């Protein structure tokens, strides 16, 4: 499969005024289209920092991040926003659904920022992705009326609304019981069969083991051979 993204010697330092924290140092790896990658490691090891860079939310790093043959550092804010909207879907531990919007409208939301989609196609497309996660009978429900597993499935449908090439998930099963978490991780794995690249930060070894590749972070570097 073709390469989707590549990090070359990426380093991210944070300063609190007096001290520098090296959240990531010299991190290099590449990920193919349709690959599933787990990022594991203890709290504070740099997982979320890494995900922010991969998701084009953080530009304060040194080194090179290439996504879809584009050097991310060469993009202006508008180009970054465009790439984030079209190519990247996010799934969070706390689902992050908009509480006052229905299931259907939560999934439509990312399409409203995508001028390539005709307004008249919003509902049809939202229905199709909600059907693919098994929730087409919950269109009018509000997030609070759903179980955690159902809310996470809405979040996955929302992440897929613009047919991204990359889905980033930060502890997607962290707030779910093990049976539901298993269903959610299987659903995320199934996206890769359609060619979507899936990167999951997880503390759950069972989730990590399902992925094609695992990267273990330790103090901001990739730990090998453990
Ligand atoms: N915005 C920030 N400002 C200062 N330090 C930060 C910031 N974000 C992360 N860090 C520090 O970088 C290190 C890695 O954090 P993080 O990526 O959140 O780790 P993880 O997600 O693995 O728990 C930690 O020492 C954290 O305190
Ligand atoms: Mg984190």
C-alpha cells in the first residue's frame, strides 16, 4: 500500500518559562494507506502530543511531517483547515458529541464545512454512515439518550462523514466496558479494510494487539524491542 504519512525526526518541546519539557524527541515512522497503528505508552510519554501533530493541530514541532505527499509545514492556516476537514476524522475518549444536536445533525456537522458536498446530499450521506455503524434507527435521538457505545458509534460516523483518509482515536475505548470497547475497536479496525488509515492511542493491550503495527512511546521517544 502507498504511504499516507511520514514523520522524520519530529521533536516537540514545551517550555513553562523556566524549564523545557521534551514531549517528543526525534520521532520517525511512516504509516501506509489502510494500515492500523496503535500508539501505547505510560501517561506523559507524548501520545497526545504526537496525535495533535498527526492531526495538524500543532505546528510547534521541529522535524518534518509529510501527509499525502505534502509537507505540513508548508501549508497556511486555510490549507491546514481544509486538509483537517477533508482528510482527518477524530474519535475521543469522551465522544465529544454536541449535546443539543440530534444524532443525524452531529454527523452532518463536518459536511457543512465541506463545500464539495451539496447541501441536498447531507442527509443521504449521514444516513449511509450511520447505517454503516448500525445506528440508522437513532437519527433523532440526542446523545444523552444513548449508551456510551452508541455515542462512540455516532462519533465514528461523524469522523467518517467526509470520507477521510486518516482516523485518529485518542483512547476510544477508555470510557467503555470491555465488551462494548471490543465492539468499538472492531468497528475501527473494519475501517482499514476500506482503505482508511486508523491510528489509535490506547492503554488497552487487547486493542493494541488488533492493530497491524504498535509504537511504544517512552519519555517522548520510540521504545524498541520491549
Ligand atoms: N501544552 C503543553 N504545555 C506544557 N507541557 C506539555 C503540554 N502538552 C504536553 N506537555 C508535556 O509533554 C509531556 C507529554 O504529554 P502528553 O503528550 O499529553 O502525554 P500522554 O498523552 O502520553 O499522557 C508531558 O510531560 C506533558 O506534561
Ligand atoms: Mg494523552
